[in-house]
C-alpha cells in the first residue's frame, strides 16, 4: 500500500498519483519538486480528502494543499483538516508562502462536531499567518460556507471558470464572474491551466515572508515610451514596467483604481493608479492592496489623475492605509490632484516619500472650477459672455494657481518631471529608498475604517 510515502490507491481503486488533487499540485509546482506530507493519513471512509506537501515555484519553496475531489468529493474531514493545519504550522516555522487549492462539496456530516472545530482551527491558523507569509487561494471547483471564508481570507484569490466561491451552502451564486465583480476574486482565468499559471506568476513577484525581499531580476526596458498628454493608465503603467509587463489585480472591481504588481528595474513594486472620481470599490481595493504591500515591505508607486472621492467613509479608509504604511512610497501626479485626493494619496498626509508631477498636472486645494470663482467671481460682473469668461478664469487658475511649477515652488511636490523621464526618476527613488527604516509608536494596530 505504500509508494514513496503516500497511499497507493483510493478506496475506489484510483491511484493517488492520478487523482485530480495530486495532479493539480504537480502542475503548480516545479517539475519533480513536490514532496507529500501525511500521505497515509486516513479518514473514516478511506484516505484523507486532500493532498498536502511542499515544493518550489520558480525555484522558491512553498507549502501547498489541494482538496481532492476524487476522494469523498473533497469533503472536509478531521483527517483533511489535520493535513491543512500542519501546512500552516510548517509555514510559520519556515517562513514559506501557502497556496490552497479549493474544490470540495462541503464537510463530512458524520464528523460534524470534529469538522466544526477543524474549520475554526484552520481559520485561526490562516489569520495568525496573515502578514507573515503570502497566502494564495486557488479556487478550481465548489467552495462554499466556511471553506469559502478560509479561501476568501487569503491575500489573493485566483479562480478558474469552474470555480465557485460563496457563503451559501445551497449551491446558489458564487461564480468566478460574480466574485470578480464584487472584488472577492483578484484574478479570474479562462481555465484551470491559466489559473495555475497566474498563481505561479504572482508568486514570482512576491517575497517568501515579511522579513525577506522579492527576487531581484535583471532590469529590462519597457515596451514603449510616454508622450506629453497621455492619460490612459494602462499605457502609463506599461511605460514604467520592465518589458511593459504588469499583473493587474481585481480589474473588474473598482474601475477608478488600477492595482497590481510589476518589476521596475528588476525590483518588484506595487502600482496603484487613480483616475476620475474615486468610487467606494476603488478605495477598498486600493486600501487592501496597499496594506498587503506594506506588510511585506513592497514599495508602492502611485499614479494620480483624480478629482474627488465618491464616499467619505471609503476615502477615510484609503487615507488611513496610505498614512499608516511605512513601505517606500513614490507618487507621480500625471493629471489632477485636488484637495482631499492630494492629501489622502499623494502628499504629506499620505506619508509619501517622494511626490513628483508632470508639467501639465494640476495640484490645488480645490478644483479649479471652484477656486477661480471663489477668488475672481467679481471679474465676471457685467460680462457680455459669462460662460466663456468663466472658462478663461478657470484656465488662468490652472496656469497660475494650480500648476505643477507652482506646487514645486511651494514645496507641495519634490519635482516636476517630463513624462519620458518618469521611469528613470522612479528607479532612482526606489534605489534611494531601498534602505528605508521607520520607527512607529507602540500599539496593537490602527483603527482604520473597515
């Protein structure tokens, strides 16, 4: 019955090494690197409904478990929970990322009491590990109820087209499309193979734990250059990233914020780009992304071309996330940054280390439409064409009161940079800030808006 430390067959006669759960781990990890843990662990009705172990992804060690839908439908049992708990316990000791593959029909009802306790222990282990090592959930099948809470609590959730993630246990809702639209799913893939590939790519950009740095790679030039007046966030980001490659997270949630990872000069950086009116979903998306980057000391580059916030509550959440973060932060104002937007995500209130702006950027305490009328409304008295004259006042305000040059003269920003020089300036800033150290007041944690 033994073969390399794992069970040879399931109770249905299927070889363990041919089961879905086992093959998924083999596909996720580097060739020949998978080593199974507790391969002979048994449930009441046969071998445990999950495969667990360790291996490498792009040469970096990781722990992983995979619910095995070919064994008892992957249902949670005491034996399965024991395997998963051991993975988390080993990750604490060694500082290695944890990847969980979810595909289960629920829990074993004949072990109801044990399963309730097991779910709670896994949740506790996962929460205690949050911010210590990266945790990624890969949802490739049904994942409901408490299992869904465990999966959704990971730093990142990746789903295939057949993945289902819902708190309901009646099989309703929870498609990958729905999860992507609500922000639960960070990356949705067309199929299982693409989902596994996305996890591998994501892991290659992350550090192993909160005391280590991401892998440093050889710098590669971006795919294109910027020209003055560019407003498309995607094109701006591509011009900053090595080879123009950017791994975007939650693209279908929070449309006024773009978040994701890339390499800039071979170094991993988190990028957050804001545009237009920053809605509630965008604030939540960006705040959580920033807190992850801060937990693992990943530098953050913020691009700002936004006029205002939609929600005070969510604006407060995002502002707290920025001001609390001690990781290196560089801000580039590519368009507008007015009042609360500048204060919350671009300037001293955001605890930004370096803030620069493009020559045509507008930085002001209020929107030019408001500032011009507040200062010069009397100049419209008796105007033959008040609409046209009002627009002239707004343009004058932008040029004289809200210009990037004026902001630099007043010390609101550190520099005015041409679009084509932006990447070089960011690279220099990241290099200078690589040794950043900050001492904070002793406390358990900040009480941010949630």
